[in-house]
C-alpha cells in the first residue's frame, strides 16, 4: 500500500524545499508567522507546523 506523496511531491503543495528553507530562515530571524504565511500564500497553521517540525522536518 502506498501513501499520499509528501512535500513537493504532492501536486497540491504550495511550498517546495527552497521555500521551506526560506520560511525557516525567516522564523529564525524573528519574522512573525502571520507575515510569513501571507508571503507564501499558506495558512499560519502551516507555518506553525513547520516551526514545530511536524511537517517538512526533512528540510534543514
């Protein structure tokens, strides 16, 4: 049984590895999650999940 593609392999993904690296750099620099979400066209909860390592954890 195969699961759904994860990350950029998912056709509906708005983020790719390059964008996620940028998101993580902005978070480290103190940029607010809401502002980052607006920049990338995703919800603030997605940014929070990235910050907590729940999604895109394989991207450093």
